[in-house]
C-alpha cells in the first residue's frame, strides 16, 4: 500500500503527535550517530520535547563541540538565526503556494474543478488546450512521415533484391534433364531386333519389337 505524503503542519491529536515525535526523534539520533561513524564527523544534536525533556547526542564531547561552534561563529559572523528562520519560512510558504497553483491548474486542464472559473479563465484554459492539441498533432504528423520514409527505404531494398534474383540464371532445369537416369521400363524405350527363320537362302526377315 502506498503511503500518502505527510503534510508539514502541526499534528492536532496529542497522542499521534507524541508517537510521531518519538519515532522521528529516534530516527534523527540514529542518523546523527551514523553520520559521525561513517564520515568521521563531529556531530552534536540537541532535542527538547514539547514537555521540555532534553535529548542529546555528541560524537565526542557536547561541551567541546558547543565551544567550537561558538568560536567558529565568532570568527565568521552570520545573520541572526531568527532572520534566517523567517526567510526560510517565507520561501517555504511561497513554494507551497506555487505548488498549490500548479496543482489547481493541472486539475482544470483535466476538466475538473471548473465550477469556480470565470468566463475569461475558461477561455484561457481552452486556448491552452488548443495549443497543446496543435503541438500533439504536429508531432503525430512528423512521426507518420518518418515511418513512411522508413517503409519506402525498405521497399527499395526489397525491389533491388527481387531484381537481383530475377537476373540470376536458373540452371536447375537443364541439369535435371541431363542427369535423368535410363529406365528400362519406360514405354519409350523400344528395341528392334532382326530374326531370320528358315534355310539360309530362303530365310524370312522378321522384325520383333520388344516392349
């Protein structure tokens, strides 16, 4: 069964929220541990539950990692964290709006959710569909032409092969006639023999035909 996409918003049910927190927390701690072992990275992770309970992981020392972080941010000052978070939230909200607009446009192109559309919006959708159909038909015509050219090339090859076979001399019939064996039982194999009956002077010449 395919799992649905989880919506990024607060879970209202307290029990479901606590179960999700436990699962995600354990997965995050596991990923942090794997990252530190596989990549030899220094990782520090701090989590506070909705009730204020602390969960943490450090590949070496949490305090040393925090001090290292402070030294690094002091040497390389950046924008305040709150401003970064606000910027990220704004970008995420804009992306969600764009995704929703694209989803609505897709459904309208499929002919659904048109009840709230104005006459101008319907005309725009119709024009867009006409352009899409025109592009599809042009591509279809091009594919047909390519297939026709391929068939013509095959026809030329077959015609050339047929002509070559017709020009080739056929010697099979002559060879068969020359190699026909002699058959004594054939009705055309008649033998004529002269037979003389009577004394030498008055012998009568008779011809016998052996079949």
